[in-house]
């Protein structure tokens, strides 16, 4: 399994990566610190199985990022992460 984790906090990316690799040994994690980097990596990494996207990325609208992923990588499942209620 190969997943891109998009979050502006390194500790969150690393923590989620550790959990995913523990749950599914052999999982490859691609890190991105913002939506633009995540989208670029999603387009260049053709074998991705999913993207985990922080809903509250600093400097970006999550809704516009979701629209971009939908348009540019339509077959890639995007899983939204949020610490908001």
C-alpha cells in the first residue's frame, strides 16, 4: 500500500505514518506539507492507493484542495483528517 499524507504539521504526518505502517506493514508513506505539494506528489506517484488530507491546512482551503484532487486525480481516494468537531 502507498499513501500520501498531507498535513502542515510534521508531528502529525509522522504519527499517522507510524500508525498506518503498524496497521499494514510494508506501507509506503509519501509526505507533503501542503496541498500543492500533495497534489504534485499524487500526480507523480501513479501507484498511490489513497491520500490523507488535513482539513485545516494553513494557507489553503481544504475544499479547493479536494476539488483539485477530484479533477486531477479522480481515481485517488481522499480521506479528510480534522481535529475540529
